[in-house]
C-alpha cells in the first residue's frame, strides 16, 4: 500500500508540471474503497484498497492512462499491487457513443510462474435517451489471468441521472467466460451491480451492491452479495 500511495502521489504531483507542454487534458485521482471488486469477485480479500490513476485524453477522442490498486489474493503475498496500462479511442455521434481500446493488467512483484499478467481488448457501445443511458460492452483476452486460456466478458449497463445532488443510479449485468476454468479457479459466472454515485466538488462518493451467481462451493469467499463504498478525489 505504501508503494501505491507513493506512486499515486507522484502522479498527482507531476501531472500539472508537464501537462501544459502536451496537447490534450490530464486528470489524476486517488480512491479509497472498502473493497476492490473486479467483475463481482474480491481482489483485496474483502478488505479496503487504495487506488489511483492518471488519464490523458485528446479532443480527437484518443486517450491513454495508468491505474493502480492494492490487491490481496491470499497467495502468500505474491501480489500486493495491480497496475493497469490502457489506451483507446472514444467518440460519439449524436446520442450514440463508442469506445474501443486495450488494457494490460500487471501485478508487479508476483512470481512470473503464476502468470497473473494478461492483456484484454474491449469495445463499448452506448445510447443516451436523456432520461437514462444504456450500454453494452465486450472484452476479449487471448490468454487470461493465470494462463487460463482465452476469455470473454459481456455486460449490459444502465445509468439514470437522479434529481438530487447530481447523483446517478447505475446498474450492470455481466457474464464472464473462461476457456480453462480449472486454471482460472472459477467456473463461468454472472455478476451484477447496482450503485449510486454522488459528486461533491472534486470528490465522488459511491455505494454499490454487488453479487454473483457463484455458489459457496464454486467460491469460498469474496463472491457473495455485499455492499461496497468508496470516495475518489480528483486533482
């Protein structure tokens, strides 16, 4: 956690110094969550996690970024941090939006024999009805986490602006497919999430209810229904 705190602090501190020399816009942020959950599965042993990142976006629609989080897989402290590098292109035509890109998930310090690192490409489409927006996404990895073969994740999302405090009600229903379930450690499963986000000045508060279709036999811990909260600060 100290390593990630130092990294995110440096990102936030250095971004303004070089942002004026590069076209585009930079955003840096730090987040504290009661648990880091990825597609419904705990990544921090159901404990709090510190996260942060730096994003760059251009008027053309191109973007790049780096994001990190503390993790705990109960693997003998092999992995204590996740670092994601991503980039892509996003745009919209009238009320239709799309986003296509790729992301590399790295776990510095973990034994390379564990094969934690993996890459994933994604495509997202959305439509804004003004009173609400809906979206669909597809992600593909040729070699997923733990060298578990190719994997696909599909999801449907909905966002509804609320008439109070500029809040947003969000929902997601997803399905994770993995070629080698034994290597991954879980069978294919569904996950769903309902949450509320409330902005206040440079802060964003979030509370979400998360659950999966995994049973206690499939997943002993970290896949059951739970409530997760968090707060982000942007710089």
